[in-house]
C-alpha cells in the first residue's frame, strides 16, 4: 500500500527564516511526486511535479527536491504570504491515483 | 473564470436527505476525481472517472455515488446523508494526453455539513 508521510505537522517561522518541509514516501515504482499549496477554505493549488531522484524544481522562494525515499520543500527567506498548508502526494506504478500526505501547516510571522 | 467550478460552495443538510454536489470544468481534461478532506486525515479519493463510460471506486466510495454526464461534468451524490459525511469535498481534473498526466487541478471545494 502506498504511503506518504509529511513532517512536521505545523511549522512556525519568522519572516526571512529559511527552512524545509519533509515528505517521506513508500510507493512502488514512483511515477511522480507532487507538491501543492492549500490556503484555508480553498482547493489545493499545484506547485511542482518531480519524477526521478536528484531532480529539483524552483518557483520564487520555493525549491522542491527528490531522493529515492523522500522529498523536501525548501523555503528561502519566507514572507507572510507564504503561510499555507503544503501538501505532498505520490503516484506509483500501475496507478493513476494520488496518495496524499496530511500536510504541513506553515505560518510565517512578520 | 475558474477552470474547475463546484456548486454549491456551502451546503447544510439533515441526516437522511439526498444531496448532489456538482463539478464542471473548462480545461478539456478527460479525467475527473472526487475527494473529501477531513481535519487530520488529509485528502481521500472517493471516485474517479477516466471518461464518460469509465467510472471507478476510490478509497472511500461507500455511501456515495457519481454520474459523469459529459466530459466536462461530474456529479457526486450522497443518497442518504449521515453526519460523518460532514467534510470539505473537492473535484479535480487531469489530462492523460500530457506527459505530466497525473498532475491534478482542483476546484474551490464544497463545504458540506450534515446535521
């Protein structure tokens, strides 16, 4: 059974204080590792897809990386508008479904 | 205009009532999905459809049914609502013809409360 575990559950940062969110996955034959951002009361917003170990993608202050067992979402010099819940999801071989983690709630304090 | 729309956005109903949640998309995607989100449990797949004639159960389909009326429309029904179906419901789409075929795009959600 595919599993995705995110840590920490919640993270509180001062504005400008860089940090990383972790996503550990157990998926047979990874087809894709996905990161989403979700604001309160809204639908998840797609951020990145990673397909193979060693791959990296960047968008503004966010950088996602992938190893064979986990993915990291690095946040550099965050701003209050980066506050949201960040969701990680994985898709395995033979499946078109996504298995989601429970998310990390990020709060960036001015 | 939003690519994926859901109606209603909020709904309060009573135990035993039948309720339908609707999803429409203008992205031209063949694949559509229904998820529910509960605090502490994350997003869980209820049903998914790869085209109008292909509908599949997800992880938690009991108590739910779906209808794919057209490529652009996918409805979720609760035949007899119960309180533990109180949750945030999301519709999503994906495009199988893209290399990134499993990237899913979500609607704004429907907040359902069953009293």
